[in-house]
């Protein structure tokens, strides 16, 4: 199914799970350098098949939008496919549709990325096109306005048709009192409706420049050929003075736990989720984010995890339960736990049972066997991840646009290996405090009256 | 314009041919010492071994009134086997970071195994236990049942899932394709451990098994592991015969009322089986109509020009006992009728006139040029090798495939269109509050939420 402009919804584990690295095994031979105009380049050779994945990541996302313009980062991402002065009316996409290239783009809170996958001989052409649309975008009301309707449909599909997505959006808004991570990436509906051509161009001119971008090429290439091509294409785009350090409003110290609830006649299966503010890899104390990754695994990954064992297997009050940690963020990270009750279990009872599991880890710590299992799996996942060039490219892109260096991303498994049991206990004790949290409860409700509202 | 395309195509065909040939050359059709056939690729890039395998027979094998049996059987396989209960079994996997999963599809029951090479023996040994000595302990079965019921409850309120389930229910009455693979609240409640054991005995055997392996070892070493995994399975499956069925209700339009701001529309009718000689022309035709991501007619007319939807697509769904042409769109309630009429109009148009020469050339060029992208990771390669075996396309298919696309002519495409797109007669299921009056009665802007 085609999803141009997939929005990377924050709060899912998909963005954060494992990262690549050396471990005991030789990892990919990654190069990292900068062009004269400040554009960073990462090359990830994978010579098994003569194909390439070409990505450009901009260090801008929905958290960089000005107040009242939610959704502009994502809307612009859609509009980037409309064509440039040099390559009008979507010529880039048309060429890809002829040569057999796949393409797409995605927007998160901290980054916006564009990618193509083709046979390797097309790489020079991809780089010319992508460098051209870094500054050459041309927009008209004729192509902007229908695309805004597309985005509104996208919002209806992703959020408005799904009570659990509506609730999740409300939970994020409650979690962040001051920081723009509380705004939905796709934007609030009333603000999307008001976005226009000029808003998109303004945002584009401020943020799209080589000194705010990272080029990642993975596949059947070597660093020298990519460097030569990059200098010829992206290297010709002048750096922009508009690029400023990314400073967003800071969250105040959290002092009161928050709760959001949605009872909807469309819901047949209740659900409980809790979100905590936590540090991210960009701002955690040394080893702390790694300990949170291990904690999330031990608490809630798979059928041996603490939450699954307690709630699903032993007490039999839930049909599933889990935990996740999103450490890939420029500002605050997030830690989450969730469970789906069995019929007959109240959400209150489920929540108490979750709290007991969390409190036990904070009080008594973890067993060495479960720590070893978690490390084994997290490190092995980083080997498995190397099997997929697109996945590797995404790991580096998301890491580098959220404050990590190539070297930090590479050595992640080694730091996981060093996590001590006491650090995991301390992470639970320090960060899983109710005052830092939002608890969300999704429940069925009696059908509304059939009268039009 | 046309000449440019032809030139580009020739260039692509040459480079792609070499990419594809180098891939094809690595595939070995091998036999284990125990006599099991498997397809293997040696890839020393990573210290891993992966296997994808499938037994023919999936939810089509569910007993009447007990839909969901195959799905549940597959879900319980790794919940305890041999002397190991669910917890002990999962511990064995986790301690070595072995990734094992099973799932029942409509026509197959599939498994996937991934391990570091150093744990290969244990990984394939544990798989063998799961396949040949699953315990089906009561507590594990009840746990899986509770999870299945929860996912069915969620499905019942998801507009997309509901549209699909209702479409298949109407298209295939009295046929296993008509029931959701995971079953219904009623049918899942009826499934007993005896049913799971019977499904296990009947479906998991050696004569209906296809295997693809890839990893840092040669075929001989992989063969020993394959034997280890599948030793002790019965020689012959006891599959329940399934009849071939054509979709019913074609031409109908069924609305399922749901209080959502957007209507999910699923449409479909008879398509082609994979073995049909016109399947490849039909595949090219569908790429032009609704398969090509940002280039298809449906994408351009519904999304790009009019902004009526985020997602609109069509595809061919060849199955063992039917062949379907399917598609879908999610569009605001007050313009659902307009979207549907544009889509059906496009289908009629391409059925009547066929694609233009330029469209046909571009579609072929895309499909040929993008073929190597299906082979850039171990899991993709194993997946491709498995599909080729399941569809009986032959080990030389990777070498032949682009030639088959290249050979498609305008006449082939028109003939294929006549097979399944004539009159654009479709069974259409709409979930939402679609306004199907011919003229939109309400103003264009829907009321804001909340």
C-alpha cells in the first residue's frame, strides 16, 4: 500500500528499538564526513546486491514549528514532491516511476527525511534531483490546496477514525505542558485547514539547507564515489544563514500526575497506557538511557517480561502487557507501559497490578539472568538489523538528527553490555514516578443518540 | 518521448539483468541427507542463519463452525514443546536471541526462524520440538484464546478491518475464504485442544512443505540443520479438500454504518490465478491502474488531482482456490460517492481502451528496474525463494521474470483486462457514514470534531 509521507508517530517503539553497532562482530564499514557547506554525509556499504538506499535527513521536525502552525513540517514534506523550477510537475517522481525506483518520505518531531531506493547506477541522478529540491521547490495554489485535502484525509485515517489514536494524541498533549512534543506531528485539524502555500515556503526557506541536512547512502557504494558525487551535487548548494541552534521551550519539572480518559461507543476492547517523561540519549547522564532501554526490555518485551508474566500468565487479568522506551529524541525521551485487560478485569485493577510490578523493580532490582537475556537480545538485534540497508540508514539518520554521533550509534551495543543491575533499578526508581506521568484509559461507552449533533 | 523511454529501458534491462543473474546464480536447490528439498543461498556478510518455510494448508483447513483453528494452532506452537513448558521454551529462545514465529494464512501455515550462527543447532532443535511435540497445555491455550478474542474485538471496530471482513464474508459464503482467518468471537470460543491437535497432525507434514534458507554456511551444512528442524514430521499431510470459488455479490454495494468521519471503501471482483498465462499482463495492467505507487491512474485521479484520499490502490490477489482483483480507498464521507465513481470510471476506461503505449512502456520499465530491490536483505531473499516455490514458478524464475514482463504487449494487456475488468462490475463494501446521494447534499466542509 502506498503511503507517501508516512508520519512517524512518536510514542511507538518502532523509532527507537535497537541500534546497529560493532559488537564482537565486524560491523559495516561506515564513513562519515562533512562537505564544505556543512552538509554531513554517512556512507554505509552493503555490497550484497547492486542497489542503493539514498536518504536526505533534515534537522527539522514538527517540534520546530511556530505556534499556530502545527502540521507545517509534515505538509511541506508532502509538497516536496510537487516539483522544482528545474524539474517541474513532479519530474523526480516520474523518472523514478520509469527507472524502477521506490521513494517516500516521513516526518517526526525532530526530523524530516526523504529517500529513494534504486539500482546503484542511478545514484548520481538521485543526488542531482534531491540536491535540486533542497532549494528549488516551486509551489502554486493548484498543487498546494488539493494536497492539503490529502493531509486532512490522512489525519482522518490515522487519528480521527480511531478512538485509541484520538486518546493517544490527547495523552501526548497532556504529557508535555510546555514543550512542542505535545503537539501532533500531523497537526491539529483546525490549524492544518489554515496552512497555505506561503507558510510552506517560509518554513522551507528557513530550514532546508545543506548545513541543516545529512546525506545517508547505504548499499553497493564506497565512500570515495559518494564523496565525489556529493561534492558535485549537494556541495554546490550554498549554506544558509537562517540555520540556528534548535532551542525549544523546556518542560517545567513535572509535579502532578495527569489522567486522560476516552469512553467511546466504537470501543469494544478497553486499553490502559501510561507515559512517563524520561531523559533521551541526547541528554541522559552517562549510561542512563542504556539502562532505560534494558529496563523497558525486562519489564515489557516478550512473554518472559515482568509485566507479561505477572498480568497475563500469573494473575490472568490481561491479554497482553508491555513496555517501551523512546530514547531517540533531541529533547525529552518517553517511557511507556501498557496492558489490555481480560473481560471482567477493571482498568483500576489492571493499573494497580502494573504499579506493583514497577514498584517491585524499583525496590528490589532485577535478577542477573533477566539482565543477561535482555543484553543478549538487544545486542543480537543490532546484528540482525545489519541485514537491512534501509533499516541501518534509518537508525543512523534518526540518531544523528536527535543529537547522537555516528560513533555513539556504532558503539551502542558495547554500552548495553556494560549496563549494571543497579543502574536498571535506579532508572526505575528515578524515572517511573507517577508525578512524571500521564495515564490513559480507553473504554467502551453506550452508543450516542442517533439525532444529529 | 517514446524513443527516450525505449533507450532508458534497454539500459535498465542490461544492468538489471546482471544484478538479477548474480542473485539467481547463488540459489541452490538442495536436498538434505534425510531427503527434504530446500532452496539455499550462502551469504557470509553476517554471522546469521535464517529460514522461511510454509506448509500448504492454512485457515482453509479450519473445521466448519471452528474458524480460527489453524491460526490458534500456529500461535500455540511455541508455547511449550517436549519437556519444556511455555516459560522454559521461551527462555531457551531468549537466552540465545533466537527469533521464531509461526502464523497461519489463508492457504498456508508459515514459520520464520532467525539465529546467530553460533546458536544454529539449538535454534533448529527448538523449532523441531515446536513442530513435532507441541504441548498445547491448557493454560497456554486459554491465554492465546484470550489474546485472540481481544484482537477480534478490536478488528470489529476498525473500519479497514471491518470492510475487509465484510467484503470476504459476502464474496465467499459457505467457503473458508468467507471467514476471518483468526475466526469470530463465537468460533474461537468453540475451539478445543483436540481441534488444535487434529489441525497440527493434518497440516504439518513433509509433502506439503517448502523451505528457503540463507546464511553464512554452505548448502551441506544448512541441510543438516534443515533435517534437524523437520525430522519426525509425518510424510504426508491430510488436507481437507477445498473447492475453487469465484467471488459472489459482484455488482452489489453494501454499506456498514459506523460513526467515523471517513468512509473506508473496499472493492473487488474476480481476478486471475497465479498460474493463469495472462497473470503477468494482468500484473502490468494493475500497476498502471492502481499498483504503481505515485504513478497509477487511481493515484493521479483520486489523490493528486482532487485530494480525495490519502490512500488509494488496487492489487491482484491470487489465492490457491480463487483469484481476486481488489482495491480500496479511504475518503471523507461526503465525497465517498465521488471517489467511488471516479475509481469505477477509471476501471471501465482502462478495460475498454487499455493503457497508452507510453504507460505500458513505463510500467514495464518500472517493474523490470525495481526487481533487484526485492533481494537486498536476507529476509527478503528467503521470502522471495519461498514464494517462488509456493507458486511453482521454477528455480529459473528469477532469471526468466524480467523477460516475461518485457514480452508483454498491448494486446496481452487488453486480453487480460477482458478477463477481469469487463464492465467494472465490483462488489463494493463501504464502512462509515457515506453520503451516496448522486449530488452532495451537504456543504463540502465536514463539521470539526469534538
